[in-house]
């Protein structure tokens, strides 16, 4: 499943960049985050509880940042496993700034398997967009405050 989005912030690129790499900001803005522990440079173990429609699941997994080009781009890889299946997503983040306004563009791919894939496949596109919007709304409240 393709995942994409574009999010605009009324602040400079460095502020948005730093927030998106901050463990405190990430742990506070990831929907359903229950645990967020650094395991190395730009690598984190996570635990999340996510509810999509009538399905609720607990997931444990890992977030890793790769291909980092400071203030320009990076790739975020998210992997999670729960009783209802597995999720793996990879997204390329690019950052641009024009007149003090920063835009973050994301293009990626997500794969799900297990019960959640069979039962919730038709919901996953809208659910992934909803979760991304929740995350970036939270981020916006932190960097534009």
C-alpha cells in the first residue's frame, strides 16, 4: 500500500527537522505510543496500542532512521508485530523551506500481514492517513507553539 503526505509548518526547516528526530517529540506524538526507548543512534524500540475501527491491537517494534542528509531528507523504517499481524512501513521524508515556511513531503510504502490484513485491508489506506495526520497535527502544535 502506498503512503504519502505533505505537511506545512510555519517555522524554519531546522526546527521541524530537529523535532522529527527528537525522541521526546516522537514518543509524545506517535499515536498510541506506550513505550519509546532509544537503542542506538536513530534507532528506537516502541510499543503502541492502536485502534482502527473496531480493531484494537498492541504492537511492539522498531523505528530506524537511515539515509540521513542533514536538513534535507531521510528514510524512516517502522516495523511492528502484534497478535493480529505485522506491519512494516518505509517512508522517505524530504524537507523544503520557503520564506520561513517548511514543507515535509513523505512518500512510502506499508505492508501488513496476518488477521489485520485479511479483516482490515480496506480500512488501512484511510487509517494510515488518519494516523499520519494525528502525528503531524501533534508535531505542528509543538513546533509552532
